[in-house]
C-alpha cells in the first residue's frame, strides 16, 4: 500500500465565494500543500531540491473533480500519494475531504526540469527518498 500523507487545514473566509462555498481554484492550492507535506514526509523540502540540485518539479497537468462543497471554517484533510514515479515524471493523487464527505479528488503531473527549464532526471538521492514511500 502506498504511503499517504495527511495535511490538515481550515477553510479561511478569503477562500470562499459570494455563496459561502470554497472557490474552485483553492483546491489546487490545497494540492500544493499536500505534495509539499508529502515531500517533507519523504525527508526533503522543495527548497532543498531547488537549492542543492538546481532541479525543479514543474506542474505539467492538473485535474480536479469536485464532489461536495466546502465552507468557511470547515476542517479539510488532504490525503496525498504518489500515483506514478519515474526519473523525469512524478504524478501525485489527492483526496480532499471533511469528515467522511469527499470534497474533491485530483491529480497533478510534474516534469523534473533544470534551471535552464529543460527536462532532466530527478537526482538519485531525492528519487530514492520518494521511491521509499511507494
């Protein structure tokens, strides 16, 4: 069973629209929180990868399926897993929920690039840390 990282947050008033429902783009921000926490669970931060290796994980694709609305002050749990791990491509999957209600499900696909914005391989040390969570 793949490792699941849980991130917890509370919906802020600024994240809601005129109807009091969380604005759809915020789910992408919550996915970023989830994958940042997932990397920390692996033993590194994005900052480490960028500074130490001059490697970046660029978003190439994002998908989100909205199922149930979240509202101001709801506690949201973002469950993050690695769906696919390659030397040049990483795909994360997410389930965002409050209590037992699934708010949204999504994926993001990332390409590893260098400072020159060209594709490159994930540095071995970081790849190994992520692979240990599969």
